[in-house]
C-alpha cells in the first residue's frame, strides 16, 4: 500500500475521481478517505497546483530536541535531561 501522502498526490493528479466516486474507490482500495482528503485540502491550501510539474514538498518530520545539564557529584559526571 502507498502512504496517504502518495495517494493524495494521485488524487490531485485526477487518478481517483471526484466526490462520492473518490470516496468509494479509496475506501474499496483500503485507504482512509478522510486522512487522504485532509492532505489534499492542505496541499491545495498551501498553493499546490496539480499538473504544474512541481509536487509540494513532503512535510519534514518534527524533531525532538533534548537539552542536557552536566553536573558532577563526588567526581562522577551526571547528565540530566532538562
């Protein structure tokens, strides 16, 4: 199976039809219509133009940053996550 993002790009290319036909075809193929449509709506909102030859950039995953505070206790170095 493809990712919801990949299917959304196919939807924008016209490969999955429109309206109820799209919903039925995506559901029958095992995809979550609501999740795919949410991505389609966001891509359109962000200015993606189907057929422009320029796919919208796939969103970067969010990275978690962790800060460490290094302290010494009786000569032992301790890293504390803050």
